[in-house]
C-alpha cells in the first residue's frame, strides 16, 4: 500500500506542515511496510508562479497571510474545482471592489485563469506514483485547492481513495464537504492521529473482505450514495499519542526550490492543545480551538527532547509554537532547560497578557523572541465583554515589560462588541501618544463572527442574525443552507462603535506605528532619585528627575496597576501630608507628561527599564527568595544602581 499526503497552497512556505509531519510519522511507526510520500505542493506552486508568471514572494504572501478574511486564495483555485477558467469572475471583481488593490485583483484574475494547468500537472504526477490513498490537509485558505486536486485525481484514477482533514474539516464543516463533493471518499473531522491510522488499517484489510468503517470515530464515509458521519471519539487524544513530526520531506523540497531564498525556515512545534483559559472562560469572539477546547500538554521531558532533536536534525534555530496558549508549568521546566541549551533558539509563542515581568524575562532567556499575548483591546470594560480575564492596565503593563525585555509583541485591536460604546475608546485613543515607545498593534478591525465561538454558539449574546461570509458565495456552487454548514466565518449585524470611530482608531494606531521607531521612554532608578528620558514626538520634554522620596515611591509602586486609594495609603505611610487629592494631582501631572496610563480607575507607569537594571533586580530577588521570582512590590525594596 502507498499513501500520498499533500500540503496545498496557500499554506505558509516558511514552515513545514505540522499535520502532515505528525501523520507521516504516525503511519511510519504504525505500518513500517507502508510507503508514505509527503508532497509540498505549496512550494511546487510558488516555483510554478515564478516560472509561469514571474510572480514571487510578495504575491504568495498576500494570499497566504493577508487575504484570509476576503477569501481571495480560495477563489483563485475555484476555476480548477469547477473546471471553468471564467468561474464567477464578474462576481469576484465586483465583490473585491475597494477591498483589495487593483494590482491584487488583477493578479487574482490572472492566477484564476492559470491554476487549472497546475492542478492537472500535479494530479498527473501524483497519480503516476500509483498511490492507493491520497490525503490533503486543509487549514485557512487550503480548502478549494485541496478539493480541486482530489477531484482531478479521482477523474484520472477512480480507484484511488481520497481523504481530507484539518481545521476546515471540523464539526459540520467536514460533514458539508463530504456531503457536497462526491469525489471525497472520506473526511476526517477533528484530531486525526488516531482516526487516520484506523482508516489506513481498514483500507489495507479491504482485500480480505468487507470492512466495517462505522466504528472509526469522526469519519465521514459513504454508504452507497449517502454521506454518513460517524460519531466523534469518546475521548480526546492524550499528549502521549501525539508523536514528534517528521519534517524531512519539507526540507528536501525546500532545498530544490527558489523559495529557500525568500524565507528563513521555522520549525513548527506543539507542546499543548486546547486552552486552559478557554476551558472555563471561552473568549466570546474566539473560534480557534474548534471542537476541542480541553487543554492537554506534553510532558516537559518529551517536549524538550522534541525541540532539541528537531533543531539538531535540521540545523534550524527558529521555532514557531502553535499552542493556543503557553502551559505555564513550562516556564520552570522546558523553558528553564532551553535557557541552558548549547545553542540559542528563537521561539515564537502565544501567551496570556497578565504575565509578570519575571515570567517574561524567563521566556526571553529561553529564546522566546516574539509573543502573541491576545491583548486585543485596552479597555477593561470591553475586555470583560470578551471574557479575557485581564484589564487594560494589565495589557499596557505587558507591553511595557516586553519592551524592557526586548520581546516583540504581535497584537491587533478588536472592536464591534455588543454593549461597547465610544467612551470605551475615546479616552484611550487620547492616551495613545504616551504609548508610542511600546510595540504597536498591527491595526484595528471589527470582529468577525466565527464558528465555534460563544458568539456563534449562543445567538442570545447578540449575533442572532448571521449568514455565510460573502467569500463562500463567490467561490462555491452550493445553496445557502450548505454554505452555512461549510463556512467558518459569517456576516452579521454590526454592533458596538460605528465605522467612523473605527477609522479614527485605525488612524491613531497608524500614527503609533509610524512613531514607534523613533520613540522611547526609559528610567534609571538611582535609589535617591529616578531619572527619566523621553524621545516620543508627542511630548516636548527630554529628561525628568524624580527627587521627592514619596514621588519616587509612588512611581515604583506603579510598576503594577494601582488605584488612587492604594497609592494614597502607600504615600501616607511615608509622609502624612499626602492624601488622595495630592495623589490625584500628581497622577494628572504624570499623565500630562505621558508617564502613566490611566484606565478604569487604575494607573500604571509606562517607562521601560534598561537591561542592567532589569537583570540586577532579578538577581536581587533570586538571592532573597531562592528562585527567579521577581518581587513586584518594588516600593518596599531598595533598588539597584545602574552601572554604566
């Protein structure tokens, strides 16, 4: 038996497919006698784009990274799926008016006419290898390309079995795909590490007589002409059932591609599945975990060995962790060990934004260079609507501490939540110039209604009216009811602030982005005084010294968000002449100088610490407490003098 696994456009070119890496390893471990080939057709297509049309990294990146919410990548391959190079050209052109650039639209139309040739060539190449089973993984904008390929393979070799899996096949989406595309023999919904080997075992035994596919969990299959969906598994996979991925096929293909000069490759790693926050507090807008929210993580030893083995085998130091959220126990296990590894890794991770400075520093020491902390807004009230479990000042604290630690932060600003008002945005936009030295958001966007999110599953939260996003109607030849099962994104009535304020928010974020490179706000604590330096364009002052002992005390206390009452109590312990009114006056002055961010009755100071000061503080608390935890009650501890 021979199996061919395919990674279609528009999967990232800079990373191997985790899904296919895991499945190829699982099949090799379970069935050593089965030949398994992994085809990186996304790299094939990038080379083909270059050779046939002179298109390169910029064009591929647009479809892979930037056009997901418009569906341009899926539409490009619809001509091959429906065997019509003019498939819905007029509808696409009209729907994309003012949504993408003229150049992007022309490139889409051009590729739309060309891709049937690519699909036919690829299908013939795969069929020539005489596989018994061809499987395609589908996440983000891989759906239509995968369908088009499997359709053509079925035309060329009707006896070849076809199967799809991946995030686009979860729940009702997988059922709709199987029901509407008869050339799909099977669709695997949800986690495939257990289901796919069971399917392979059944197909291999087919020559010995009829096989019973009804016992394979979450499998969509055919009973005569009817599409049948087996019930899901009674239990999710345990981490021990998830093998280390095999990425040899990716690097072999990359070495023979022009793509190798476009990107530095990143190794994809996975320590955990699900979301420990989402198990109890599912963020209202988030559908990323699909039908498997339960948090599970690999043993620290297994995960550490996997990372080091991949780095050693492929001579790559850059890693991208796909975990929805960092397992916090890894800080004291996996990341602590990586900090002492014989080579310097560079890791991207998703975390929660209420992390303390000591935890951020530990990540940085382990090689974490970039994080996605799910900030999404700076209004505590809107964050409560999201059920994020953090405040606006906590999010700003994270941005400040990440800047102090040299950690890049990927985040975007979301709006459009039921119950939000302009008062949740205007006072914060006015304070954005004080934040220009911190890592800026990529932009602001109205939330999209996503399948699997609480907003989708619970219409009473505000989004009762919904219809499949327009991109599905332009791409697929299916009735609305079927699109409603196949779609991941939905259009719905707009809530929250209007677009005029959304545009103002975006303009303020663009100004923040443009100012970031030339902005700084830092401090040095000499014990008897605190010296601050500023280069943010929105503030005229350049240096400032806090000499008053109480003012210095309060500045240190504002490392964490504090209320006026908390600050007044602290000040009064040092000097009885201080009361809440005097603290309020000081905060007003500091806010005018851009030293603090004030929101929801709490303030946090915005100045970043230099590296010497940061590391001295950590060493002090390690000595005092017998570990690396940072004592955040800084006002009650002597501070280190920076030695230049």
